[in-house]
C-alpha cells in the first residue's frame, strides 16, 4: 500500500484522536511510522494499525476502516481537486473511478496497485459497483463511497450485496444517491 495512504491515516488519527494515539497505534503494531509518498509498504502494516485501533476503541476493524475511508475523502478532495470538481454528483464521480481516477493515480504513483471496479449503470435510480482486489478491503471502498456522498452533499444508501468475505467472487455495492 502506498505511503500516501498511511500519511492520510496518520493525519486523520492525529486530528481526531491526538498525536499520542497515533504513537500508541505505532507502538502497538511495532512500527516506526516513517511513511514516504511513492513508496509501497506492506499491506499488513495498515491492517496491524487498524487492528490495534479496533482493540483500543473496542470496535470492529471494518468500522475503523470505514471511518478512515469516509474521512479520507475531504483530504483527497483538497489534494486532487480535479477528480472531484470535474464531476457533477456522486454517481458521476463513482463512474469516473475506474476509467479516470485510479488510472491517473497509477500515472502519479507508478507502483500503486489500485483496485478494479466494474459497473451496472443502466438504471438511473441506482448504480451497481463491483469491487475486485487481491486486498479485499471492501470496508475501505464503503467508507470512500459514503465520503463521496457527503462531499457532493447527497444522501447515499449503500447496500453491500455479495461479499468476498462471505463466499462471494466479488463485492457488489448497490448505491442509491438522493
Ligand atoms: C469513492 C471513491 C473511491 C473508492 C471507492 C476507492 C477505492 C479504493 C480502495 C478500496 C483501495 C484499496 C486498494 C485495493 O483495494 O486494492 C484504493 C486504493 C487507492 N486509491 Fe482509491 N478509491 C476512491 C477514490 C480515490 C481517489 C479520489 C483517489 C485520489 C488520489 C484514490 C487514490 C488511491 C490510492 C493512491 C490508492 C492506493 C493504491 C496502492 O497503495 O497501491 N482513490 N482505492
């Protein structure tokens, strides 16, 4: 996972829970906390930080990841404004994820290993996204989708149908935006 993802986590934890909490998470996970943009770090490090946070806050790991994703969106919107301002609403933003946003991310960060999304967009009432990734961090996708809804000031209903953690081949999200 790219260093910028760890930098975002550090920024959010420090802002909302304090610098001491970030240090505690690093200590608990046995990590030194030096994360540099453009460098890949083992995914296990992110998952260890999440696991220590889940234990400390007595919450499921998936809640921590969702919270991270949701809070990451406003920071991503500050840093990569074009991805957001070029879209009229959440639906258009989500539809740009696979063809524009993540391919552009790969140009900026050539070592990035971004997930793959495919869509079913025939019904204007809702959008189906299917998420495929060797990492299987569907809670992060959920948090990012909800964060995008907040960014565009829309009420999002997100139904997570099939899930790789429950025997599915892929994770399917039905997203309704109002
Ligand atoms: C709702 C919108 C988005 C969703 C659902 C989404 C989903 C994800 C997920 C689930 C991952 C984890 C990696 C994996 O599963 O393989 C990821 C990685 C990443 N995404 Fe997105 N993303 C979104 C928007 C963005 C935006 C706006 C950016 C802007 C820069 C971005 C940049 C990245 C980067 C840098 C990674 C790390 C890749 C790596 O470490 O190799 N994403 N994304």
